[in-house]
């Protein structure tokens, strides 16, 4: 997935986790790698994380955005870490890690590309949950980079 936060704009993304029914998958993604194309700084809306929050598991079956109560419980200001990085640098995160990104208030674009990794057996649910996101067609499987050791 390509992320683009143009100069002086680029919307913020609220606290969320990458998993649950929103993804419409028969098993949750495992981890993602985010690679900076432009510098990612606090000023231009770099990703912010709550270290260790993945250990709490997915906080709602729907997944995705956290409720206001969950933000109060898990996202205290003193826990937030900014994932600033230079072009070409990358970070790897568990999909259940609570994370968000801010507005781009700078004079520098913030672009990056993200890759999600799932078990090789993963398929899109058929039927898809009612409140699911735009991922895939019912029953679809995905390209396999590494074969499953479980088959």
C-alpha cells in the first residue's frame, strides 16, 4: 500500500490496529513493513506507536480504529513513540501494535510504502463481514512469497 501525505495537507489517521473483521480475512495479518520514500518526521506526520501494545491482542473483533475509551486506556502521551526515519529506512511492526499518524504540517511530503505479511493459507472471507473494508474479493487468495510450513 502506498501512503502519501502531501506538503501542508495529508490527513491524520486515528489510533488503530491492523486486523479483525475490517480486513475480511480468514486469519489476521502477522506483521507489516513500512519503508520511507521521503523523510518521515514528527512534523510531517510520521507513524506513532504504543510499544508493546500488540501483546494485548486485537482490542475489538471489528479491528481497525480504537474507541475513545481504548485510546484513554492504552495511548497515554508518555507511551507514544514517533517512528521517524530517513528515505530508504524501514520498520517492522506486529499488526496488532496500536499505531496512528498525524497531519503533515511541514514543507516536505511524506510518502512511504507498506507491505503486510500473512500466513500463506490466508483467503478473503466468503461472505465478507458486513462492516469490512475494501480488501479483496470473497474467496480470493494472495500471492505466496514463502510457502507455508504447515502444508
